């Protein structure tokens, strides 16, 4: 096969995999983990069962790949949003609100379905745990960078973690029909506290 | 039927309902929502299918009643733990750590299974939403009381909500294999910030 013929084939494969993964995330959000079947995914993506099974032999392969893929896209979106953040006053709140929106997205809902299913499914757990760890580390690293926080200062690491656990809790509340206004008010107040706490820890630095 | 004959019958019924509800919560924790079948529940509780169907005609009736029942028990446990909380210095952290433990309990895991299933099941959602609202209001009220927080002061209500959303986020992380040491460190640091923020808001009171 010549190089020119191979490229379009690779592109078609890539596009097909992407359609499968996007259909999977949509179905996880709409129908939950147990309602997401490989048959529904291939129908929704417009991909033959044979082709789907070739790329993703099991439902677990599909859901883990889909959530990993969409998490990466959301991660890039987050990095892009960073360029629009204000510097100086207001930056901490802007970062915190951006994280709050991030954890209220459909990708969080899809990931939640995956986590909860993985809790009682050992095979799925084995695949989801490394993804969850990698995403957790990446989000933590990005948050530290965005806040301009110095983790060598005692207490700072915990404040960053608390912020991420808070937006995770708000993300969970959001899937149960919570509203964005409540989230914004809470995160505004937490940003004030975080700002003082980071300044206080910096001052107390040994 | 005489009064003396009726009392033991009522007690047997109550004990049977309780066994059914406890078996349901255990199964939600062990096998998740989709793995919890009414057949498994009646086996686990040692109750006949007929008696079970008489008290809880559908799986939804059973899971909602079970989580409501266990939430009430946990609520009483929480109220009882209050008596052992220190007054003065250290109280805020003691309250926050107690809430953290509360949201890391198996009842939280069972409730999480219910919430996530209810997200994509309209019938279950209709039953779960009022329970979730009632429990949310109760926990909020108790937290305000325990912290001795004055919600007429601007910002205080949001700080109490943030604390509850944080322990919910930590509860979710806990179901994915998080550890208690991490939680304690985060909540210790959170408590310090909460203490300063409550004092600051009080001072800024209009």
C-alpha cells in the first residue's frame, strides 16, 4: 500500500473510533452504565458490530477508552481556558469557578457512572483505577500551577486537595439536579477563604 | 385479636421489615444497584418472597425504604456522637471530622448507588428526590447547630454548604479506594480555614 492510500485509511479508523467513544459517553450520560450496551453504541455511532468488536472487544474496553478520551479532550479545553483567566485580583476565584464548571460537565457524569460501576466490578476496577489516578494527578498539578500555589508550604497541598474534593462533591450534587447558581455562590465564598488561607500559610512558612 | 396477641405480631413484622432493609443496604454496598435483586434480598434476610412482596411490592420500594431507614439510624448516631464533641477550641475540627466519617460510611455508599441509579430512572428519581432533600436539609440544620454558626451573617450559609459538599466529595473519593489518613489531613486544614472564615464573616457583619 502506498503512503498516500494509508493516510486516509488511518484517518477513517481514527474518526470511527472517535464516533464510538463519543456515542459511549453520550449513552453513559443518558442511560447510565447498565443501560449502555455495545449494541446501542454501534447503532448510535453508525459503526458495524464487526468493526466495533475489532477495536473494542468488550464493553469495558469501550467505556474505559471513551472516558479516557473525553477526559483528555476536557483536559485540553481546561488548558485552553487558562489563557483567558485574569491575573492578579480575581484569579483565584476564576480558577475555582472554572474547576466547578469542569466537574459539572457531562464528562464528569460519564466518569461517575464508570466509577460507581467499577466499585463492584473487579475487572472494570482494574482498568478504571489507573485512569482515575492519572486524571487525579494531572488535575492536581494543573490546579497548583493555576493557583500559583507553593506546595512546599505546610497546609497548601491539603487546601488544593480540599478544593478538588469540594468541586467533586458539587459535581455529584449537580448530577442529582442541583443548580449552577448555588454552586457559584459556594465557590465564591470558598475562594475568599482559600485566598486568605494560602496567604496565611505563606506567612507562617518555617 | 387481643392487645397482648397483637403486640408480638407487630414486633415480628417490624423485625422482618428491618431485616429486609438491612439486607438491601448490605447488597447495595456489595453488589451495587443493578446487582441488588429482590430474590437476593429475601434470601439474605431469610424472609419469604410472599412476605417481602407484601411489604415492598417493587425493588424501588425496597431500596428507597432501606436507604431512608438506614439514613435515619445514622442520623440518630450522629446526634448521639454530638454529646461527645468537645466545646471551645477544637470543636470545629471535631464537627468537621465527624461529618467526614459520616460520609465515608456504608450508608453513604448505598445512597450513592441509589442516587446514581435514580439519575437515569424517572420512577426511582421521583422517590429518591424527596428523601435526598429531607436528608440534605436535616444534615444542614444539624451542621449549623453543631458549628454554632449564625446563618444571618452573609457568607456563613455558603461556608456550611461548602463543608457538606466537601465531605460529599471525600465520600465519593472514599468509595474509589481513598484512605482515611488523606481525608483527615484535608479536613484538618479545611477546619482551620473554616474557623477563620466564620470569625471574619462575623466581624464583617453589617
